[in-house]
């Protein structure tokens, strides 16, 4: 796809993973307890969010 769409793809990926991470980490059931699976996938999404943000968008780190 080339370099012209890299920013758009990264921005879309960051928005989607941020929403998944926010929902997964902040979710509570009716009793106020977190759901393990949503918490797990929220943490995984947050990890990928920060990986793409720091490596591809900001260029601070290189893995």
C-alpha cells in the first residue's frame, strides 16, 4: 500500500485498540467484579496500542 497510507492505518489501529483496551480494562459486571477474559484482552490490546504508538508513530523505540 505504500507510505501514503501508513499514517491512516496506524491511526485507525490506535483508535480501535484504545477502545478495546478501555472497554476490557474498565468493564465490570452487575456485582462490580471484573471479567477475567475481558481484562486479559484489554491488557493485550493496551500492549499493542503502546507498541504501535511508540514504535511506528512516534519512533521512540525500535524492537
